[in-house]
C-alpha cells in the first residue's frame, strides 16, 4: 500500500510509477483526511507500507504527519518505506518521518529522495526552475524512480537521499518558523479582473479547501500549502500576497516526462 500526497503532481506521478512497478494499491492522504476521522486500513499478507510525498521546508508536509498520527493500520507490513520528492535537498526529512512512524509502532526500512521541478514560489529567492533545469530533472526522473522501485522490491535497508548542506538549521530552525508563519491561506488573493470563474482552483484543491462565492475563490483554513490552486490557475489570477506576481508557474505534465 502506497500512501501519497501531492499538490502539483510530482509526488502523485512518483507514487503511480512505484505502485505500477511494485503491484501496490494507492491511498490518497488528502482523500482520507477530508473523508472523516475514521482512517483505517487493513494490510494484505506480504503487503508493504509506503509513503510518497513532497518535501516542505526540509520535512514532510504537515498533512502527512497528521495522517500518520490518525491512521489505524491492521496487519504487519512486510516492509516500510518513504520516498520524498524535492527540488534540491530534503534536510532531515528522514529522521522526522522515522520519529512519526516509530510513535505508531512502524520501523522505516528505506528512504529515497527523487529530485523533481521546484514549485515553491511564495518567498523571496524562491521560484520555479528554468526550462532547462526542469527538463533535465524530468528526463532523469524515470530512471531514478525505477532504481527506487528496485531497491524497495529487494527490501534493501538503505537511505538514499540528498540531505543537503546545513540540514540541521534548515529542518530544526527554518522549518518550525515556516510551519508557524508561512502555512496560512489568508494571504491568497485573487485578481478579480483576471479571474474567469472557471472553478479550476476548487477542482484541483486536494483538501477541498476552496469554495466559490459569486464565482470568486475563497480559502477556508484547511490549506496544505501545496500551491495547486496557484500553479494550475489558467488565468494566473491567484497570487500569494505580493510574492508571486512575477514568478513562474509549474505543475506536472506527463507529456514532459521522457
């Protein structure tokens, strides 16, 4: 069973590739959390328990750790693994996830990171990748995911990730600040002149956090900060305060993967 979360599609694609290669079913974190408090799954004999998610400020997204806290798993997994997508590096994501899982009685056997195009643009100094960098990452992704699948299938006890420099500072200092101060959906704004009232933001929000009032999107406090609404808006009508007006947009397109 592969438990996954994704906003702009990088991690969803990785989860799909792994599920196909390993013969595992997929469970959406967002669908489970928005369906109610009863998050119970039964593992089949010999079934793995895997988690695929993006890296948020050098750690797992809060919705993933919340899911881990709430989930009820019957049965014993044959192995437990995590795969996290990242633009560059993941900091201390592995020990953070290890700790969350250990509190629930699970031991992480393996951890992998997969570099994918950047999509975090809400702060100064952060933007999407150049076309060349995005293309290079997408070109390398299939072979990387195939190698990850081989390691998982072989039940290798391996940590094959890009931790990056200053990991402790990133995950232990910057990340707590980010979770406290940069996760609010109150700073999303809509250019009402540009908005076409198409409802794409509502459709593409994995947390069902957006509603339309007189055709204009409003956020309702359950944001995962995945930025799907912003990146997928066909009219570029959605911004995050004044931080994103001049920046690029990105969401995963299968046709770009070769």
